[in-house]
C-alpha cells in the first residue's frame, strides 16, 4: 500500500505504533517495524542514557525505520532531543506539548518530525513550524488526551493543513483503519492494541485487564488538574475521582499516581496502579504477534472497502 505517510517514512503499511510510556520499549518497536509498520520507542520520563541504549538495542533488532516519541512534559526532554540527533534517529513523534524549540535542530539533522496534536490550532502551528506530518489524536485514546473525538478532529485537521495527517484514538482494527482513510487520514497510530501484542513486555495482569475490558470501562482522571489521562477503571481511579469531586489539590492527587503507571506495567498492580488504555480496549480480545495484528488490519481494511464498493455504493 502507498500513501503519503508510507512514502514519507519508507514503511510498508500505514500503521504506526503509539509511543507509550513504559510500554514502547525496543522489543515492541522493533517488532512493529519488522512487521512493516513504524515502531516507536517511548522516551516518556526515562533517563536520557536509557533512551540512547533503547535506540541502540532497537537498531540491533531491525534494519527497518523506527522512531522515538518525546514526551514534552519530561524535564529531560532537551537531552532526549539531542540524543535523537546524535544517534541518527530518522523519525520523531512528540506528545503532551509543543516541540517548536527542537524543530530547527531536528530538521537540520534530517529527522522527520511528527507532533501529536489534539486540536486544529496546534496542527496549524506545527505545520508553520516545519512539521512533516501530524498525528491528530482524539479523546478516545489512552493516556494524556485532549477533548475532541477522533471522528470530529481528524477531518477538521485534514482541512486545516497541507501536510499528511495520521489518525489516532479509538482505532483497533481494519474497520478503524478504513474509516480513518475516509476521514482523510493517510495512516493511523495505534496504541492499545499493541499493548497486548506478544512482543509487548507489559505485565500479564495489565494485558488481561485490557482483554477483559468492555467499551465503558475507561475513566478520565485529572480533568481538574489540566492533565486528563484515560485509563481503565480500578481502585485507583475511583479514589482519584472521589478526591477530585471533593476538590482535592494537585499535590494530593499526584500522590495517588506517582509511579503508578510503572507499578501497573512492570509489577502488574492493576488495582492501585494506572492502567492507561483507550476506549477501543473493549474490541481487543486476544494477544497476537505484531505481524498478525498488522496483516489482519490490512486484510480487514481491504474487506471493508470491498464491502462498501459492492454493497453500499453498488449501482
Ligand atoms: O502524549 C500523549 N499521551 C500520553 S503522554 C503520557 S505520560 C503522562 N503520564 C501521566 C500524566 C501525564 C502524562 C501518557 N499519555 N498523547 C499525545 C497528546 N498530546 N495528546 C494530547 C496532546 C497535546 C496536548 C496539548 C499536544 C499538545 C498540547 O499543546 C498544549 C500546548 O503546549 O499548547
């Protein structure tokens, strides 16, 4: 398949993996890239030298292109941004803020820059700043989110910018991929489905929590702090939302989530930990390899188009 994004990134399939904190390490990224998509290492809050090491380990596992996601709330983001250039990484995605201050450095080094945005205004700003593409991420996504749905955001971003748009949020199968194309996207970014991939190092408890989740099992914590985060409902979210309703201050709420994503992903504490996941978790029923996920997505998307051609638009 050929789209502006597969051409820009030199990949086979128009599917990129989300740069998920603690989840998107080198094994998952390499597996997605080897399966024909774009794998990403999520730098999140990792120490810069750990990110360097992850990049090198990923390179040892794949000859295909892969990228790094820079989480802009990370106090070490400046150092991570430099390591990306030093290590010759070809693609960067960014989240939770504006990467404008790194744009010149990255562009000069020939890095393709793809900011994740949650609004039209941010998409336009990123295009002006020199971005090669944007990921338009709807509020169906897991983790840190904006407030507009994928269905509403993607076509508005597509109309507002000339650069290619990648759709994210609520996409978990080939129907979602086909729908994203219909909205004008040139690829999709997927997170939640890759969390349960065979190659994902995430704790079994976390994977099982997603596999068991239904459509209405996610909550958004942090609406009152300005950092809304979507995760699966558990003891932590119930306590968090109760404290928020009672008007708890930022520091009190922070205590509840400090280290809590790591506790869930690494130690499997899905009761008190933060189990970040998107609303599409209810669709995901089993573990598969990244290759199986990718091939199934492409087959389903093709079937979806064929069905529409033969049944919906049939003359
Ligand atoms: O970044 C994400 N998703 C994330 S980051 C993350 S780590 C974290 N953990 C706990 C609390 C907070 C963060 C977990 N999930 N997605 C991309 C994304 N970016 N979604 C929304 C945005 C965004 C929001 C505001 C992008 C730009 C923006 O601009 C604000 C500004 O600076 O003007």
